[in-house]
């Protein structure tokens, strides 16, 4: 009878130790799961903000295109590197929402393309082919900077010769 009593005394703490080890393992697994879920949520938020910044920069391009096209005759004043003679429309800065105030959401600048033919060296301060890059930078989300660049070409307005084919200038079905 004495031997049974001694064996049960030695095993008293083993059940407690086993349950603590299992509980510790479950807590570690739960903590890792929570960490992974919050990391995924942060990643999703980063992706969403990054896309908003990209759309902001693209919105700047869309708003700047008509301004740049209407002022093609002053492109060389912008490109010459002297900010003192820049036209009043440059640099282009604006807001994506109506009635917004404060820091502009985007800024758009001009950059000359490589339009000099060899053997001449490239002159970034002079436009020769009525083609420039618009560079739009989103400033609304400074923690997610995005810059978009687009090559634009100015072409003079002309006549739509399709009018003579009976389709109308915009394919309206005019059958003159």
C-alpha cells in the first residue's frame, strides 16, 4: 500500500505541467494567427492607399492635358530652366475634389523628350517637335508617393474629311 501512495505523489504535478504546455502552445498559435491577420490587414490598407495615390496622379494628368495643349506656344518658356519667366499657368497644381483648400492634391510639370536628331546633343531646355512629357505627382498621400509620366503631342486642329464620305465628323450618320 505504501508503494501506491508514493507513485501517486510523484504524478501529482505531471497533469498540471502537461496542461500548461498545451495551453502555452495554443497561446503561441493564437498570437501568430492574430499577427498574420493584422499584417494582412495592413498590407491591404497599403495597397488601397497606393492605388488611391496612383489614381490621384492620373487625375492630375487628366486635368493638365487641356491646359498644356491650350498653352503649347509657351512650352519653351517652361522648359528653359528659368522659373522667373514661367507663364502663369505653370506649374499646374490642383485638387481632385471641388471646393478643396490647403495643399494641392497633385502637381504637374513638363519635361522635354529627346527630340534632337544626331549629331546634335539633346537639349532638355528646348522643344523641337511639339511633344513633351507631362509628369504628374500626387501630393495628397505623401506616405505613398506616386508619379505618372505621359508623352503628349500637340497637333493643330484640322478638318475631318470623313464629312465628305457622308458619315459626319463624329460618325453621326449624316448622309449628305
